[in-house]
């Protein structure tokens, strides 16, 4: 994993049907330490704004942390 990427900020939310609830704002490292729950979504760490998406899944977040 690339150390610099682990400190980028993401917003984590849980999606249930059409409803989305915010979990919190955290670093990529903290987000990857959360349990592997399929309903968790993460904002793209490369985007300038964190709110409103687009959202990525855990596999995409792990790939980001490794590049």
C-alpha cells in the first residue's frame, strides 16, 4: 500500500435500498479497517469534494490504496 494514499480522506456511508446513511469521515486506512460489509460505500479519494458521490466499493478503495 502507498502510505500517502492511506491518509487521504473519504466519506463512508451505508446504503440500504434507496436510503443512504452517513457513517463518518475518515482516512482511507481507517475505512479499510472497518468490517467488510457489502453495503458500505466510500467517496472517491481523488475527488475534491466528499459529499454527494460518486461512490466506490471496498475493492476499488483497496486498489486506490495500493497504487
